[in-house]
């Protein structure tokens, strides 16, 4: 039906209602308020007047989860519309979505008392499914205008994120937006201004602070250092690695019951073979290996594109090693046949060395994925 025909029919019906007398004033009011333009202008007036309760009643609540009055009040307080004196409104577009819902987009310029434009913002009104008296259109404003939308927050993968005291929804994570070792949350809506942020991670220091939601995005991967527990785990893994290498070199065979060499097995085998000549002796029996007086320097965590989502840190490991072996030596005592009596004596080979490791955290554990280590011992 053409627009002019619809307007004519409504006008005739309105005239009939007025002529009948009953509810004439209410009907005329509904007719006057049945346009999208009236809805947006009335709403903006309420915002400038700081009439939050009345403005809340003008919101469309059919789009998604309803915005509570409390959240809305906080959003308006952050936006500070009441500081403006007036606004100019320009119609941008009429449109429909795939479900047939009708929208009208507007652009508003907020001015101070001197007429200077202080802020600009877009607003959208939506035609409601129900009509007033079954005749007159009803339009309401989408609440997204007063919220920060599609905020991007990047954190180390596996983090627990709490925004405003609420656990961030895992469905917000955009798998295409960051490295495999990071999670990027595309947060649908946030109250403008500052809100509390807590980030917890198994091996990185927690973040407890405030998030500025009006920055458009935030990346916390460079703000989180290794926890002491994470550092301790890396130190322990480094000691196990060194013991496994030394023990294997002394015995001339791989001794890796805990699989600490698994991720660098080929490189470790080469190192072990190069050291067998220094450590392995056919006439000696392995006794023990010790790593002591070690000091570790940690590099900053690095977030990689590794398919496993590895968080890496490089460490420099300086230490003292001691290799003990049992050998048979002659004593001053003689057996009946005149040969010296032998006894077991423990001899030690010791020295100081430095190794560099790349530690990677994935699958809830630390792994050594690269190392630089000289052939040892340099001195016996």
C-alpha cells in the first residue's frame, strides 16, 4: 500500500476517533508521537535533561539481553549528556534487517550553551512490533549508543578474565584475531569509562586493576611476568635436563626416564655423543651427578604463533656440576698370591658452566624446546 494511502487512512480513523469524543486527546498524542523523528528527539531531550528514568523507558529491549536500569544509569553517568545544552539531529538512513525489522539511523551533534559542538554520536531507533491503539507506530531507541561496543582485549591464552567482576564469556574469543598463544576477546558491550579488570593465568603474574574501555583495545601480554612458581618450574626442568645429559654421557647411553629431552632429542643426542669421551670410562661405574650453585636469568615472556600456543621464555643457567664415579684402586695390602687388594674409590670431576634454554609453556606444562650448551667439562 502506498505511503499516502496509509497516511490518509490513519488520518480518517483519527478524525473519527476525535469526532467520537472518547479518548480524543490520547489518540492525538499517540498520533503525534508515532514517528521515528519524534522518538529520537524526545529521547535526546531526556538525556540532556538528565531524566534517566524516563529515558530508560524509551529503550528498545528486543535486540538481545535486556539492559538493566542499573547498567544504563552507569553508562549515562559516564557519557555525561547533561553537560550539553542542545543538539542537532540529522537523519542518516532507513533500513530493514533480514527479519523485516525497520530501523532509522540518526547522527546527533551535542552543543554547549555557546553553540559549539562538543560531541557527536550515532543513534538508532527501531519500530516496535506492537502499535498504540493498534493504529499508531511506536519507535524506541537502541541502547547500544551509550555503550562501548566490540572492545578488543588480548590476554595470554588460558587466562581467566573478569570484567566488572563478571567472568568474560569464552564465546567472545576471536580465534583469528591473535597469535595461538593469546586469546583476544571481542567484547560486545562495555560501560564507557573505567571498569575493574582481573586476569589470572597459571604461570604468569595476575593483573588486578582498571580497564579504560574507551581506548578501543587493550593488550596485556606484555604486562604479565612469570610467577615465582613458573620460575621454579623452569629451574627444576633445567636441572633435570643437565642431570639427564651428564648421566647419559657418563654411561654412553641415553638416560631420560622423565622424558625431559623429548622435545630436543636429536640435539641432545649429538651433545651427549660429543661428551662421551670426557665422561665415559669402561673401568669406572657411575655414582652420581650433582648440579649446585646455579643462578638463572629470565627473559620476558614471548607469545608465539606456535600451533601449540606456546608461551616462551629464554633463560641463562649458570651452575656448578660434579660427576662422581666409582673406580677400583690398589691398596697397600696384598692377597695370598701377592696381588694388591683393591677397594672402591669415588672420584669426582667438577667444573662450572653456562647453558641457555628456551622454555615453552603449553599443554599445562613447561618444555625445553631449544638449548645452547658447550661441550663439558671445559676443565677437569
